[in-house]
C-alpha cells in the first residue's frame, strides 16, 4: 500500500500519548505465546524499555500499531476484547479508583469522561446523560480508521467496570462502533446486545433506569481526594493536539461512501476556511489530494483483509461509483487488482 506522508518534525512533540497499559497486556500475551517480540516492537517504533517500564508513556499511534501487529501474529481478530476480559481492573490505576469511589453510576461516568485523558490523550470520552446513559468516544490527534483493538478494549473495560461496581448484569440498549468487521457472536454474547458496525459514532448506551445505581465501593472522602489529584494532573499537562492530518482523516472516512469527501466540505466541518485548511495541510507536507489517496489506499487494504466485504461494497465505502474505477486505483497503488491481491494470499479472501 502507499506510504503515508510523515508530518513535519515540529508536530511530533504534540502527538497524543497513553500510559500504555493495553500495550503491556498485549506484550505479555504475545510473550506467553512464544512470539519473538523484537521485530514487532521495531515495526511499532517501541522498545522493550518502554513496555517493561510502567512509568513510560507510549504514543497512542504506536500503541495502535503494536496491537494490530500482535493481533495479526496471534491470529486473534478480537485481541482488544479478549485482553479487556482477562486483566485486573485495578490495573487501570487512578481512573479506576475515581470511578469505584463515586456514589452512583452517573457520577462515575461523568468523572471518567472528564479524566480519561490522564490515561490516554488520544481518546476523548463524553458522558451521555439524557433519556439514556452511556459514553461516546472521539479520537484526538489520532486517525480513527487505524484502530480497532484499542476501542474494543476501552468499551469492554467500561462495561466490566460498570457491572463489577454496581453488582448488576448491565445490558446496553445500544452499542455502535465506527470500524467495520463481520459480526462476532462472542461480542454480542458478552454485551448482551447486537453490535452495530460501520456506525457514524463510537458509543455505548444503557437504559436511563440505571442512572442512579449505587456503587459498591463508594467512598466520598476518598473520591474527593482523588478528584483533586486528577484536576492537578489535567492542569499540569496541556492536552496534545496531534497532527492536523488525523483530524482531516477522521472527518473524511464517514463522508467517503456518500461522495461528500471534498476539501470544501471537510474544511466546513472542521470550522475553518478552505485557505486555512490548505495551509495547515501544507505545513505538514501534505495536499488534500495526496491525503485522500493515501487514506483510500489504507482503507482498501483494511477492508480487503477483513474478508467479509465484496469488492463492490469496498468500492462504495471508498467513494468510487464504479468498481472499475476502484480497481484501476488499486492497481496504481499496489500493481495488482483487488481480486488478484486477495487470490495471492496477501489478504484473506
């Protein structure tokens, strides 16, 4: 596939970072399976020291790369989901104890949404609190289409935590994920609801009746103390902005199937003029046409690897009105047609 253009170096110090807990769980899982980890770490721009030092932060993009690579080596398409079911929730650290010491569920969800950036700057959370209760997720400075395992880990961990701390078998009324995959009975069985893939937003929603469910570990004194620590942590660290490229990509992906992924429309949705839009991309060594081409190439590889979409469906998802146009573009990117690529065994058919 085409290589994405690297942003200028002056943007690299602003990339979102994470505490790396998910990466360490994946590392342990791969190590236990006898996987040789050096090539995977190198490919993800990580080191053994970063993984083995619990205080070392990891770039969110590197974490996503690492999870994708480990999932591929282990042939575990549900790696994030499986990791989230097997660890001690207390390993989340400060955020877990803020949650567990809250008095009722809705208070805990609001606090998790406010302080989640302490754990992962690349995923923002917003508490849903209206006629239903839940959480929506957004990506900050990271391209959403690259991820699958991290978001499934987050949502699975959230449900586990809610169930453990309320003592209730909470069942979501709605679970929507923006990435695409074939339906997995294992996920539906765990959550107790159908999972909507290819949605316009990442969110999990529960019935309003669980809003005031008491938490078994409620401790208002501890909660007040922990909140003060969290407020200090947020004040000390300015939120990472990440590259402008990732914001543009996140705006493009849902518009591609509808033929609306034009520069003017993306600029409008980002709240800036077309001149500013072009200037900010140029500052990162990009043009809109190059970014769109690279993004389509990456998505094409992801969709073909999934193996559950027809080539005509992939063409539509990428904004091509004709399969022939998509096949022509794909040959330009890879030297093969989509069908030849799947038949070669490089992608699952």
